[in-house]
């Protein structure tokens, strides 16, 4: 049975509530929490099936990053092909599947892995990234930063992460108007399908770092695109041309009558 547990670094002081696992953590600074291997082990032992959830946002509303032992990623991946790790932070939620857990552990060059979720602005992206998004209507930019020993861990191999963020469509837009664009530091892009519902937007990615939320139904000036089949400008031009054609025909007929 899965419970909600408050644990200290030794995995003690258990208080059973409901639904998921919550850890009482060592807070390194105002927005980062360090999770001990013992605490993760305790969470694994109490998790529902092979799905481990760390509800960090309930510990502190200001936590935007977490530090976990590399060995914990190995242990989680070893639970089975259906293993997952879910981390809830202030700016969103990240869910690692088993292969992503394995890939992160394999690329880590230190003893720990740091995950940070940052809501940023397109102005903070590299020049190459900004050029790659120049023709898109970008509503927001999100960075999912995974590092070990200060070096990025961005490739999830055969695995993937699912990212869930709070999201509200712009005025006049609906959830289905949006998708997500993964943008590498050198400006390479990859479109990612997104689901927007109940105040959140979610997408799945095989690479980490920067993602842009794009309104695919709007042009770069922010106006809605209705398509060629019902484009007001195109329809207006067609009407003018048609009227001009009618006038030309009428003038020719009148000249014939006069002759």
C-alpha cells in the first residue's frame, strides 16, 4: 500500500497519510533540497509498485531544484522496466522512466545529480536558439537542467522524461493551440506534442535543457491564423479582384451595345 510519509535523513519518523511519498529534506539553500540515499531507499520501500514520488513542493513552496545520489538513480532503474521517479518542484514536475534513470546514472560524473526547473524568458536563450524560434509565437520558456559534477546530463538514451508545468493559455487561445519546441544550445529544434488541460501543460522529451511553449495557431504578431481556407486578407483580395472582373465585363458589354 502506498502512503504519504515524512522521513528524516535516516528514513525515520514515519507519519502515514495518503497517496504519495513526501520527504523531510536537508535544505541546502533557499531553493535547493538535498535528498540522502537513506531517504530515497525508504521512499522506494514504501512506494506503490515501482513508482516513487518525491513531493518536494509540499516541503517548501520555494524549492526549484533537488540533489539526489547517483546510486539512487541506479537503484530506481533496477526496480524494473516500469520504474518511474517523479519529482514535484515549485516550477513543475519531472517524471523519469526507467531508461532515463539508467541513462542519467550512466552519464553522471559525480556522486550526485542535480535537477533544476527554471521558468525563463526567450531573451535569456543563446543567439542561435533565439534565431531558431524567430518565426514562432513563444508564450513561455522552460529549462529543465540536469547536471552532475557541474556537467550537463541532457541525453536520456532510450528513455524519456515527462514534464508537467502550470499553464494558462493566452486570451483567445485554447489548449490544443500549443505544442512544445525543444531547442538545443546550437539552435537545433525538435517539435514535441503537448497536452494542455486542467491548468497544466505536459510533454515528453528525450533530451533535456531548454523548451519553448509555442502557440502554433498564432503568427509572430500574435494574431490568430485561420488558414488559407478562411483567411480574411485572402478573401478580401479575392473579392476585390472578382469585383474588378465584373466591372471589366460590364464595360465591354456596354461598348458592344454602343457599336
